[in-house]
C-alpha cells in the first residue's frame, strides 16, 4: 500500500495502450500535445496527496499504511462530507475542471461493493470476493480508474436486442471457463486515456432477453482489444493569457471500444444476472451524482467570483442591476452548496455504506443543471462584449499594437489593461469558448440528463405522505 | 410558570381591548364571526401543548415547571431544528396557515435579548434587565405575543422626518421620568387581535435626525391608546366544503395605532439609541425569516400533495407532463426544506444564542418566494377549471340538483363526485380564492419582500473569497 | 333585424329557464343578488351598441338594417382586427372581465359555417342550410349565445365509451324522425345563465365507437331538460371600495345538464359524423383562442397600469428594481398584443372565412398563459402587503376609525389615504382575491390549457423547413 | 452606379489598410488564414446580388441603374419588411452568421440622413448635404461600410471627461479649416477588416463639457492613423466536418484606433453639437435593433431545425419531453419572427423615413436575448453528450478507427454514423464551441445589452394610458 508520485503516475501510462487521436495511434499519451495536458491535469491528484496543505484531506492513514481518501468507503455523513470537500478542493485546483481519475472509479467501487453484498446475501457469493480483491488492488496501488457506462445505444427508442446490429450495447459474446469475451462500445468515457483501469457497468435495467448485456467487469486500459478513440473537442492550441483555464486543464473523453476483449473470471462482476443490472447502474449513479454536485461547486464559485471581479474591473459594481445579477449568482451557488451538504448530512446507511440522500442529491443536481445556462448569461452580461472581441495575447507585446491596447483597454481605477483583459479572458474561457460549451453540455448531460434526474426525484419524493395530508385537510 | 389552556386563552382575550372591525368596536373578539375564527385557529397552540402527540415537541420541562418551547432560547442547531419542527407542526395543524402567536413574539424576544446584551456591553445595562424581566413574564404566563414592526411609512422614498407629517413612523412624543409617550401606527400586525402583548420594533436603521424614532417597547394589547383596526380581507362567510381551509382557519392583521400611548420605563427597550435601531430590526429579521421558511413547509407539502391528489382524482397521474409538473413541486418543496434544515445545522452562536445561518435562510426564503406563483400555476393546471366553476355545497344536497352533481362530477375510479369535489375545493381554497391571494401576497411581502431578501443575501455571501479565486485563476 | 336594448335583453331573460344557485331554482336571474351582477355586466354589450363612442366599432350597417359586429363573418385580416378591437373594448368597459355573450357564440357560428360548407362539399348538404338559418336567427334577433363544449369527462384517461357510465360525454340517446334526444352534461359553460341560446359542440375527436357522441346542436336556454347549475365561486357580497372590479362585474359558469333534451332536426348540426367532430372542435378553438387573446389585452393593460399607479402612490417609482419590474409588465403586454395583431394580419382565408393565423394565435395564448402568474407576482410586489391587510370601506367613514385611517394610510405626495387605498384595492381585487384566483385559473385553463396550446403550436410550426435548413448546413 | 462583383470586392480590400492580427500587420486580408474566411463570408453579399434566386430581393433597379437594396431608404412598412427579409436571407446563406457589411452601414446612413434633416431644419444645413453625398458615394460604388460606435469607455461609471485620460471616448483634438483631427478608440467594430468605409458615431448622449466628444464622421478604412487590431476569438483552424458553420463563416471584430486621424470637412457629420449626439446614437440603434432581430431569425430557425433533426437522428422524436422542448423552440422562433414583422408593419414615418416600431423592436430584441441561453440548453439536451465527446473527422477515414466509428455511431433508422455525426457536429458548432460562445455573447451584448433594451422599452411603452385606465377603474 503506497501512494504514487505524479512522476510514477505519468510513467505508468506508457503501457502500450491503444489510444487514437484524429485517426492516429498515440505513442505516448504523456507527451501528446493534447492528451498530455489532460495527463498533467490529472496528475494534480497525486500532487495534492504530496501537498502539506491537502495531505490530511487527501490521504487516509491506516496504521502504517496510507491510501487516497477516495478509496475510503464512507460510513457516515461526515465521511461523505470530507469526500465532497476533497472533490471540490481538487476541482478548485483544476481551475473548475474536475480531476475525476479516482472520483468516478470509487463511485463505481462503492456501488459494486454494495451490489456484491446483496448478491452474496441472495446466494451468489463469488462476486463479492472478486470485487473486494479488485478494490484492494486499486486502493493499494493508488490507481487511476475510469468508468465506462453509457452504451452507444443506436436508436435510443429501442432496447439492446432490437437494434440494427446486436453490438449497440456492450455484451458477452463468449462465456469460457476462465472468463468471458465482450464486444461493444461505450461513449463519453472520461479520463480513460490516462487511467490505469476501466470499470464497465451496465447503462440501464435489463429484460429477460437482454441476458448477454447484463455484464460488469474491469480490465486494465492496455488490455488487448480495448481501443480508445479520443474526442478532439476543444483541443486547439491555446495560450494561457486568452485561455487561463483550458490552456492548462483538460479532460479527455473517448469512444471506448471492446473489440472481443477477454476478461478473466476474477474481473467479472456481473454475468447475466439481469435483476442486478439496473440496480447496479442506479447505485453507481446515487454516488456519482453526489460526486457531480461536489465538483460543480468550484464552477459556481467561479461564476460568482468571475462575475464580481469582471464587474469591478468594468466599474459597474454599484449599478443596481449588477447587484441583482450578482445576488442571483450567489443564491445559485449557495443553494447547490447547501443542498449537497444536506445530502451528506441526511445520508442513509445501506450495507454498511453511507449513501448520500438520493432525493436531495438529485434535486441539487437538477437545480444546478437547470439554472446553469442562465448563470452563464449573467456572467457574460457582467463582463461585456470584449469576451469575444478582445485583442490577442501578442497584441500586448508587439511594438505595433501594445501601446494602443495598454492605453485603451483599461477599466476602473486599479484595473489596467492587462489586469482587466486577464479577468475578461477568464470569463471568456469559462463561458464563451469551446471550454464554455463543454461545461454547458456537461451541465445538461453528465451523470444523467434532466429527465433522469427528474425521474429519480419523482420516485424518491414522498408523495404518499403529502397526498395524505391533502386528503386529510380536504376531508376525504 | 404554567401553561395556559385553550379556554383560559380565549377568556383572557376579553380584556377591553380596542379592536375595530368594519368601523365598529368589537365587544368580544372570541365570539366575533370573523375574528372568532382567528381566535379558534390561534388556540391550536394551546391545544397542541395538551396533546400527547405534540407534548414533547411543544413543551419544555424545566425542573418541576413547564413552558412552551417557543420560549426556549436556542443554544445550538438542534434547538433551532426543533423550533422549526414545532412551527411546521403547528402550521400543519393549521391547515397551511401559521399560528404565529408565539413564533413571532419569541423571534423578537431573542433579538431583544441579544441587543440588550450588546447594549449592556457597551455601557447601557438597563435594557438587558428590563428585557429579561419581560421575557420571563411572557414565558411564565404562556402569553401570546405579536410584533408591530412595519411603520406606515407615507412616501416610501422619504425618511421619517421628511414626511408630510411626523407620525408616519412611530415616535416618542414625550419623555417622562416614569416612561415615554409614543405616537404613530404600524401596519400588517399579524395576530394582534388575539395576542396578550404587542412588541414594537423599529422598521429600519435610523439617522441622527431620527432619534425620536429609535424606539422599541412592549405593552399589553389592551393598553389605553392602542387601537387595532382589523383588515376584512377574505372574511366573507364560508362553508367548509367549498373552503376546507379558510372556513376554519384565519389570521387577522391590523393597522395598529398608538394614539399617545404611555409606556412605563420597564417596558421601554430602546429610547433614542439610533445605532441600535437598524441592528435590532435586522436581528429580529434574522430569526423571523427562519420562522417564516419553517412555517412555509406545510404550504409546500400541501401544494405537492394537493396537486398529486387532484391529478389522481382527475385520472391524469400517468401523463408525462403531469409527472413533470409534480416533480417540479417536489423539487421546490425539497429545496426549501433542505435549505432551512441546513440553515439550522450551520447556525452561528452569538451572545450565546444560536442564530440560523443568515445567508442560507435568506436564500431559502428567496427561493420560496420567487417560485411560489409558478407552483400555484402548476397546481391550478393539474386540478382543472372546476376550481372556479364547480358547484356549491348545497348542490350536493338539494333534491333539485344532487343527482346531477353526483352523476356528472365523478372522476377516476375510486373518486366519486363528492370526493373529487372536496379535493378540487381544497385546491381552489388554497390557490384560487381570497385565501389563495392572501398566501400569494404573504409569499411576496411577509418577513421582508424580494428586495430585502436579495440585499441580505448579497451582503452575507462571501464575494471576497470567490473573487479572489477568480483573480488567482486569471493570474492577476 | 334589429338591435336589442339593454332593457329588452334583461326582460328577455325572464323566460322560465332552469337555473339553480346553491341548490335552489332561481326565479329571475336579472334580480338575483349574484347572477344579477352578471346580467348587468353582460348588458354592457347592448349598451355599447347604443353608445356613440362605440357605435361604429360595435354595429354593422347592412343597407337599412343594423346588426352587431360580432355577427359579421370576417373576410380578411382587417375584419379580424376590428373584431379583436371590439372584444378588447368591451372587456375594457367590463373592467378586465370579458363580456362574452356574443364573442364565444360567433366563434362557434364561424366554425359551424365552415364545417357546414365542408360537409356540403362532401355530400352532406343539409347541415349547411340549418346552420345558416340558425346564424341569421341569432344575428337578426341580436341574441346572446353561449357555447357548451367541455364534457364532464369522468376519468380523463378514458374515452367516452370506456367510462363508468355512458353519459360522461354528451350523447344522442334517441334518434327520431323529427330530431334527436340528447343526454349528458358540460362544464365551464360561461354566460349560460344569461344567454338566449346554447350551442353544443363536441369536445374532441371521436373514434368509430363514439358515433353517438359526435353531436352538435343549439337550443334555447329555456328548453325543457336543460338545467344550469351555477358555480358560487367568488360570489360573496362585495362593496366597490374594496372590490372595484368584482363588485360590479361578474361572469357565471354552469354545469350544464342535458337531461334527455329533445333537439329538433333543424337545430342539429352534427349527428354521428365522427370525422367532423374533431375538426369542428378544433375549428371553433382556432377562432376562440383569437377571441381569448383579444379579451386578455385589457387585463394586461391593467396589470401594467395598476402596477405603475400603485408604485407611484407608494412613492417607489424611481427605484431601479421597480422600473425593471414595470418594464417586464410592459414587455409582456406588448408581446401578446403584437402577436395577436400579427395573427390577424397573417390570417388565412378558408371557405371564404378569415381564420386567424393558428400558429401565432396559439403562441400568443401560450405566452399569455405561461407568464400570467409571474406578472401577478410583480404587481403584488409593487403594491405592497396592504393588499391583504388594509382597512375596510367602513373604516374610512366610521367616527371611531376614520381619522386614523386618513392620517396613516397616505402615500406619496398627491396620494391621500383614500386615493391610495382605492388603487391598492384595485390591485387586491385584481390579483389577491377570489376574482384574482378566477383570472389565474382562466389564464391556465380557459380556451384550452397549456398542453392543448403546445400541441397545436407543435403541429402548426413548420419543422420540415427548419429541419431541412439544418440538414443542408450540416451537409447531409 | 454599378454593383461590385465578389472578385472586385476582394481585390478592393488590398488597399494598404492597417490591420493587425496577433500583433502583426496583415499584408493581404483576403488571403489571411483567419480574416480570409471573413472576407469570403462577406463576399456572400455580392454573390447574392448576382444570384437569380435573390436578385429581385437584393437589387433595386432605378431606371437603368442598379444598386443594393440595403441602400434603399425605406419609405413604408413594406420596404422595411423586404429589408428584413433580405437580411434574413443573407444570414441564412451565411449559415446563421450575419453578413453585415451593408446592413449596419445603412442603419447608420438612415440615422444620419434623419439627423441631418433635423439639423438643417434647426439652422445647420451643411451636414445634410455632406451626408447625402456620402450616402450616394457608398450606394453608387456598392461599398461595404462598417460602424464604429462603442467607445472603449475606461471606467464605465464615469463620463468622457472624468476618466484617467481624455481619450477613452473618441474626441476631436484639433479643429482645422479643412477638417478635424480625431483621437480615441472604439471596440467591437464588426466587419471593419473587410469594409471600405468606417462610419463613426457617438456612443451616448453628451453633456456640455463633452463638446469635443460629440463627433460623427466617416473615413475610408485605409486612412492614415486608422488601426484595426483584430480579435482572435474562435480563430483556431477548423475542418468543416466538425465545424460545419464556423469553418467557412466568420466575422471579424476589431479594436479600432483613431491615432490622430484627419477627417476632411465633407466627411464630418457632427462636430460639437452635443444636443444631437444622443439623438444620433439612439436613432441609429432604432434601425440597428431591427436589423439585429432580422438577422437572428435564421439562428432561431436553426436552433429549432437542428434540435428537431438531432432528436430524429437519436430516435427520440416521439418522447413527450422532446415534443415539449421542440415546442418551446418553435414558440421562441415564432414569437421573435412575429414581433419583428409587426414592428415593420407598425412603423412610423419620420422625416420621410420608415422607422420600425421602436417599442416592438426592443421587446422583440429583449425576448430574443433573454431566452437565447435557455434555447441553447434545450438543443444541447436534445442532441446529447456526443456534442463534446464525439470522434474527429479523421476517425471516419483512418484505417485504424473508421470501422469502429461507422459501426458504433449510428442512430435511428436512416441515420448512419456519418449522417448522425454531421448533425451532432452542427449542433456542437452552433452551441458548444467558440462559435456557440460567440453567438451567446452577441445575444447578450450586440446592438445594446439587456439594460439598454429594457430602458428603451420602458420609455416607449405608454404607461400614461394604462395607468389612466387603472385609475379610472379604481375610481380615483
């Protein structure tokens, strides 16, 4: 049991993995001009563990050994709160971009642990042991773990077996004595290019005919047959004057193909038990939406903070409408933050694991997601049109242009041109660029979209009690 | 120290108080056709204290003595939570209408206690003693106490001394050795017609020229010169089939006139200390908005519950848009409830008193207020046009009409005409009637309107930290 | 062909009609304390025709004869615009309450005329003649005509034949040589208590098994077997100080029962032609939503005007947030008004009749309905808590109270207590009372609710063209 | 008088103009990798004039001569409507990006023409003649004309003379017999890199002390001292598979510096007449917001169309929530389109020029701007997470990846991987990229932000009439 250093992390990624970028195989993800940024960003996790400032939050001491707090299974609301704080702290270091290389993996490990227990209680003890072993493996080696859940799905109105071809959902194509062979592909797999292991979970509840699709497992990312086709979204070359966030912080998503991949028995966590497929998917999501809201907090801090700082630089902080808009941003942040803290405080203990209050978590997530674009609108409003019409980095240094830029781009007292432009560029990068678009789409889709959150909230809310109250007062 | 019974409460109100209803002096508020309903509603407080179901929540045992929990000064988050629960429970018994005869008075007493301590620390010890004595008087006699805070204000763009006449804000007109004489009027004084004592607080911060207006005190409601002119809003005769809430539950508001009222020294709590006027006003509000959100919870339960029950009665529960709307109501309730619980949990201890987190409380209140009308719209949408076109109570019993009504007003299986109409009438009373309008206006104005809540949230939110974060990432 | 006088109108309503109010048969609707207000309100229509100020707008001269413009079948956008202007003018006279005794009936007559033509073209010529004759009857006698469309429906998830009993939708129970016998009941029938004729239309498209339910006809309101059970909503006694609108203006809705009513052949307009049932329902609605938006305009003027006047009386007109809120009200009114004018200008001519642009009309209606409650919230915000806590009419005249009220209820310069209270009472009546609730429910439900408007807008919008544009730019 | 060809347009831009990109002087804007795209986009204007499909709309025949319709001064609502249609058609060709090289310039020319007339009527005839001459020059040479209005402003809370240096607003530094010398800079100058002339207008009303700042004029873009510092926003290299819009369509904005530029008398249109500065600014905006809403229509068509097409490709078109969201997009587009048509139809004729209804135009603009981000959210919701996680162009052609992409990225029947990805990439480019951010910021800021639109709507709305109506009904 030992923590990895950032350097060990980076070198461990040179393992022959099949990552493709713009159609070409990537020899070394750590030095790739785009993926390398994502690797450096992810290394933040390992840096924080070494940083005295974060050590207590980030590292669990277990006797003489140490391991990352992410791998600590929460037993009560306080544990959940610390986990939430760590996720937020890491994202804050990531300049509003989540790190995620342990967050999502441990969400899946918690869920697997619970479902393994349940299956054991129901007479299927073998999975529990395998899961526990895999959990120790990840924890003790301090691994980065991604989760591939969303199947490519084909026609979204149809189930796995009704599609044009049978591989639109990942499935077992062969069952062998020593393991299984799987085929299919998952989308939106975050941080896969720079994780050590990939956990595969079913994306939804399965029916009787979907037995081959009720499958969960984990394999090293460099397993033969695993192909990662990375998305180029937002990957143009950037300087950190114009793009103070995205020039240095990046997360990769892949189309993750399982081209007849062999998974040894000990890494198979679900193999045809259709009754547990939906439950596993859902249990993962119960943890993962809590993670999601936790990592959104720095983004909301930044919207309020950048809105305030930009308004100040522009000299409009005292205008009435500006206060009104800033108050809206403050209330937005405060509401989401308050709800997620409350979700931790009102967790339930299931199979010995503290599960964040599912209703509150979903309501928090919904509130975040539903109001995000409006908050973006407000921040863009406060910052002004220069977000998309401002000068370039080089315009501040070139002989031909710098005097003009320095003279004319100044703002309120105390805000010279460079200072003001840096603040406006922050807002531009955050809200009005590829990165801004990335965050908008994440707000809408990541960890389940609007409809998923609403469905979950509907199910969790206690309509029975409130309807009984209404009936009592109505006298029926 | 003894709890009052409901009967003692009622008879204690026959004390010669000067209450006017539609221009006429009311001889006995307890038997008045309108105010009597409010008295009966208020008596709920005393009934709950006797009710085994609520006894533990409602009553504090202090050695051999007992007193109402409302009079228990909260020392930690748990105390605040219990207070919140009690307020909600009483309002639930009140069929969504707050009881308020101790809630608001104790909000003021907590604030006075804290400000008394502060003034004592600043070298003005006399108020602390008077306040403590008055507090024990109210607690030990189990009194109903109202608070008159909002001055009539005249032209709202002008301060107290700039008005057409000097009495638009309550002021001291004479300072005597044994006390003061006050003149002026307050509006929106809730439950005054049926309280024992009225506490008067300043409505805002005062300037140097406003010394005479920096005044706080308490007097019995039947003090000579105190005149209560009651509002007739929503006071038409109602049957409880058509008005299941408002036929039995009512709160009175008055224009509360102080026509040269003498207040003895021991009842004067602020006399010209302009620096404490605004602070006292604000401190009261810090407690009172927490009370407010607490008593809104049953209203939000009812909106969700009545919306659900009405949709069920109409047979539309499975429609997609109906689920969507119900989810919205559920999220609305859950958000406000979660935030207020969080406000208790994150209270601060000031002068030994637990003060609910002011930022969270204001954000909760704002969320409640801002979204109330939309929730009403949803419930009206789910219930249907019969809210305002349905038959009368008598139509279900008259020979001439009942067969038609019983035959044609039925709904989904299990919902005969009477059952369905009762549910729809509940929604009608709740949302589409004088009572519905009353609740809408309360949502907007009670305990400070939108702008007050926004201002408070703006001030409490930590812009400094988030702006520093933005600047750090921007590199400035 | 002659116009009726207001007096003739009133006396014509004493015709033995079976109107029930609170279980009792009403002998004379014109003198009934509640329905009499609705009669007086409706008589506005006849008064306007006599009023020089409105004569040109309200009356069509056809050679020597004259008839109400409502009965003029629109042939172009200008005709629709004048009709819209007349509806708005009448509603403005009605203090924001629509008059409706000709508006709705002629909406139905236009639709019947068009469907009669279509059925004639399809080989069913008899209806066209009957409809034309009935149209001339109504026009030439200047009759008040209501429309009963919404069936009681029972379980709204089930069709007419699937219900607990077969009469949840109005149906033909006997077909005779000289006519038909109908049974069933309609809800929400506005102005039926004081109309001369009632037109019955199907409420939805019918299937093969619903043949008996595909029925349309018209009968005099006093026809044997027609029973009107009036709703008591908002019918408490009111003075016009506290209720400047609703003390004098009222519309009645009834549960309209057809208890085996015989309809002679010449008054039957649809008898089993299931293919035309839905079309007729829809065609009526295409006109009726245009009427609806037209009559909402004075309500929106009033929200903006009352909001402005109340803010002025309170002395807050110059506050920034007040301007913001007033601008919102102005934009709301302007948007709805602009769209409905545009709907007239872009009408289509079908069967020689000018039909308002259905897409624009539905979008206008949706915009109105969707934003109404928020506008109410704003006006309540601007007016203040006195909306529900202000003094009574008698408090201004009673010796005991008037000096207090006159002294303390004053507002900004130029607004003494009475003036200010009258303005606030206007807002209270408009938004925070039974009448306010009535308008809210009408906004949501009248002329088809949210879902109906959305469905219609979805169908009418040209997705084909815009999707083709998207595909072209996408290169597919 | 002759129309320019696209080729003539391009070659005419090689005129020695001082354009800077990333600190370097650009030798030839037409071949510059970034600005060249903007030139090609702008050339659409000249191509449309040659295109038989658009000729009638785009070209005015005046005797034997022809000129662009943009230069036709509107005399009635029909003219405005055609202008609006032309602007929309050009933007549609521009794949949702406005062309603007004549739209904005003629907005300014209309305003200058009107103000010139007014000044002549007020005894200052010289400007009228100069303006008319300049107008003919632009029209007869078929020139591209940009407008520089927004001053850099420095501290936005301060006026021109209160700033840290006097040049934060463009001002006259020398008045000579033959002209004036101007200094200062303007921001957000669209299409300046590829226009022939730049018109400079004041940005706001001026006070007595601001005389030097009350200046308007026009100069060729290549005038000595005019320096254009181009913004690099969104200028990374793009392929048209991933960026079907922005790979081929671009608009440039510049910081436009006037470094002691000499303007000859005949090109000076305002020289110290402070009373006309605000009026000129406002009159320009009255036309320009009409232009703005006109060019937003294809964007709104595209949101609805792309949302529909993407939902179809994903196989979710029949889901209830999808219909709901599409209806919202349809209503949004329909409302804005309807209002702008109505603004043309209800124009006023001032100084012989048809001015679009200012209230309606501002309300339309506000409705567009206020709801834009929500519409983006909806389209992102319908399209799915692949917007930011999808594969690259090269992944569809590379041996290593194409089979996986083709197999797994397919959607609903009829939508193979390429077709579906092209549709999703369209949505990504439109909403979730630099271009999406650009459109968001334009929605908020271009042609005046939220507060400007609200202020204008507040001023134009007839509060007097609606308040009088309220007072009448209130009886005051």
